[in-house]
C-alpha cells in the first residue's frame, strides 16, 4: 500500500492541451464547512463576529439536540486567513455560563490565548471580548473554549481555523476540511450529562457514541476517480482517538500540527490523538457509481480501549465521473532546522493519577492543576521536556503557544503542539521560547483528564536586563 502511494508521488504526466478534469458537480456540498464572514475590506485583516450560544440541532433522527455552538453552526464557522494577517474576532458569549476561546496551535500573544484567570478574565454570559492577533504560521488549527472544556467542547463548541501560505505550491489536491468529533446522545437526541458515568468514565475519558464529521452523521463526499484530494483532519473530540481506514487506499501525509513536513510520508491508517491535525493527500480510486466508506478504527490508547470495538462509519466516498489521469504531486520543500538541545534546561514531568480519591484526581508530578505552581522559563530559552506517563492510558499532551520538536521516540522532523504519550511510555521534546512572555498552559487533551487536574502552567519571563 505504502509502495503504491510513493510511486504515485513520482509518476504521471499531464497533457497540457486537454481541459483540466475536475471533481463531480457539488462534490463537497454535503460536507463543506461554512466560512466566517470577513467584514473588513483590508485584504490583510480578517475581522469577524462570533457568538457562542445554545442551538437546537437535528443530529440524529430520534429528536433534536440542545447543542452549544459558535454562530448556530456545528462545527463553528471556518476561519481562514493567510500568514501575517491580523485576525480580529468580536466574540460574544450567549451561553448560560462563562467561557473563553483558545486558538489551538496558533502562536498568539499570551493575552489572546484564552486561558481564564491566567491570560484573560473569563467572559461572562452576555459579555463580549475582542480577540486580536497576527497569525504567523500556516497550518490547520482550531478553536475551542478553555473553561469547563470537557462539557463545552463535548456539547459542540469547536471550529476549524486555517492559515494559508500563499507561497505553497498549487496542485496539492482539492481541499476538504474535516472536523472530527463525537457526541454522547440519548436515543431521543438529548445530550447526556457531561459527568455521566462518573469517575470511571472520567478515567477512560468520555467517547460519544455518535460520530460526527463536520457535525453530520455519515455524510457523503463525491470524488472523481484519479483526482487527488487534500484532506485536512482536525480531531476535535473530547477523548476519542481516530485511526482512519479508507479501504484499498493509502494516504500521503504532507503536514500536521505545525504546517508542512520536510517531505511527504506514506501512511495507510493515519492516527489522530485528540487535538492533533493531519494534512493528507489521497487519490480516490473506484468504479463510477460505487461507494467506499471511510471508517474509524479503534486505536489502542490503553487498557480496555480496543476491546470488542468494531470499526464505525465516518463518511462515504461516492465515485462519480470517468476516471481521470492522476497529475503529479508538486514537490514540497519545507525546511525545518532541528532545535539544538545544547544547554537546554531539562523539565521532567510525570502524568499521574492519585489512586483512591473521590472524585478522581489526575495530575502532573502528582499535583492537580488547582494546587500547582507555574514552571518558569525565559524568553529565548530552550527546554527539553520529558513526559513520563505512569498510567495505563495514553495522554495526548498539549503545550499552548509554542511548537516543539519530538526527540523521543525518534520520528520524522515536524513542528508539533500536541503529542501522544502512550501508556507507561516516555516522550521527550525540545521547545524554544520566542518573544511572547506571559502565562501559558499545558495539559492532557483528553478534556475529561484536563478537567480532573492533568494540567499545568508555564510562566514565560522577559530575560533579566
Ligand atoms: Cu486545545 Cu489548552 O487546548
Ligand atoms: Cu489524559
């Protein structure tokens, strides 16, 4: 499978005189995200209004679901800008409780990062807050609340945020942005309580039984056989890991959390831990008129997480139109310099569980977030973080504000903001702090775990003068 994908990378020719073949009419209509409305005429400023509010949506046939949404949409509107743009979000909270927005992966100033009580005050019901920042990096990002987040994200608050690089080569395939999530629904469509299942459910992390692709159950995407598509996936689920299976197909991964890779990697069944992103190229191949279903496959994230779990449908790919010749993938040249670890400060963290406490308490170095003191760092400093997972379950670890490079276990060089730490394993990464002093967060992105205490803060100081 991998061999097929790699040979596709290097083959193909194109007849310049023929009209370029295209995807079937309305190919992505059932799945396309609604973009936000830019109300600023300056081409380098994206200025939008955004409102969080309760919204009744029809998700399953049993009855309506009282979701929480951005702008009444599930997921929220797709925010799109280009490198260097200024983004202004006039945000209003119409939820019955306070909230904030965290711009996951975006290197914004600390004051715009959405951590209540650390980088900004919580935004009360009917209050507004203007987020205003420059977007320095191109990639697939997302946004979500950072208060009562297991409940607020679980009930529907998340959206995609893409930053384009105008210098990126054209011809990487027709783009689809997929926000993957799940919801815990009763048969009548009502939402289960965010604490349903108690401590045991918190310990496993809550996986909703209804799998959603851009807010829909099992939507259909059309594809012209042979024509590449670029699938950008965002895992916005509270807990669920996604291992993606597209039978008879393999993918070429060109990017992840922090933009493009230095070179494409062939992958059969990509895995996205909570909050991770993947930028994939795929060449759908199938008989016109036929369907192939892209499925979720259980990923072993620790004790009991794969037992008795058959694959589940995510979305349908429907083949339409005469097979087209596959164009050659343009070369991608992303240069990433490995960060030097010379003189780096070691930071040793273990991801822990205080057994025997009710309610369940998770922590970092045995300290839950509400009792923790911030780690310290200085602008310009390099640190090597060692994350030691002492538990029987994996934790997707996220650092706010700064990309890092994973050192161990060894893997191809890329910029990451979220990394999976498998059960009873150790992950090391190197991070260098740029000029954005302030308070930053780090936590497990299984949001039930973060809320149970697996979170900490980092105070980044200006260097002494
Ligand atoms: Cu997407 Cu603090 O997280
Ligand atoms: Cu966790």
